[in-house]
C-alpha cells in the first residue's frame, strides 16, 4: 500500500515542474483527497485517490 | 434548513415560502445579483458558476449549523445558482429567521461572508464581445475536480 502512495506535496511538486505556470495558483489553493480537505500536504495519495485542487473561491 | 445548489432560477418569494420562520420576530434576506460590469474585454452579460458539489454541500451545512448556534437562528437558508446566470438575475440568496432583527441581520451577514470565503464555488465572466452573447456555456463538466 505505502509503496503505491506519494505524499500530496510531492505530487504537487511534480505538477509544478511540468506546468510552472501553475505555481502561483497552487500557492493560494486548497487541496482535497476524495472530497475531504487536506490539513497536511504529507497526506499519502494513492493511484485510486482523487486529488482536487481548489483555487480561491468566488461564490456569491 | 435550506441548502440548495440550483441550475434553475431562484427567487426571494420561493425562499420566503421555504424558510421556517414562524417563531421568529426578525427574518432577514440577502440576494446577490449579477452586475452589468464593464471591463476591457467588454460588457459582462453573464457569470458561469461552477461547483465542487460534495464539499460545497458539506461546507454549506457547516455554515448553517454555526449560524444556528451563534445567533440562535430558528432556521437559515443558503441557496446558490450553478451554471449560467445572466445580468440582473439572482445568483445567491441567504436568509436567517431569528428572535430579533439584530441577530437576523448579523446571521445573514455571517452566512454570505462565510459562503463567499469557504464554499468551493467559482465564477467566470461571460462578456458581450466580438463573439456576441453567443459565448459558449462551460464546456466540460468534470466531476469533483474543477482544475483549470
């Protein structure tokens, strides 16, 4: 199990490496694993997990 | 308690019917509408709202619960439009039924401020430009991951 997970932080680092323009957006984003807000970016993300990136909210 | 994420129009009249305010001495409603703002890219004709529905519902319910406890609200209501909302239409309604007006006003203010800051809803402006108001609706409806 642990072999097939990656800390959220690492996944996001890979993402910004690939898409540098995401960096400022990710800096002000919230993150969710399978619909639950992540308190800690050390949280493990598995292959079947969904990691959602929420840029700043704009409702209303 | 009314939580609603609606693709159909919402109205204050419907909100009034839905709110259980029988015991209340003060009921306050707030409606947010789409403004006809002007920007360099042209006049805004509509806003396209997108939501991450699961987390949004849970956050709306949490806000409602906090408003009930903090202001002793008998009932509260949080409704938000999703999808295309044209200028002049109501995009959001919040309301609180409390014992007195002071709590009702404060609770309503709390509801809209918390909604704007903590609920995963996003908007994109649609403008009247060279393409006219034939601007396309949001292309893909992805489940749960509104990453752009």
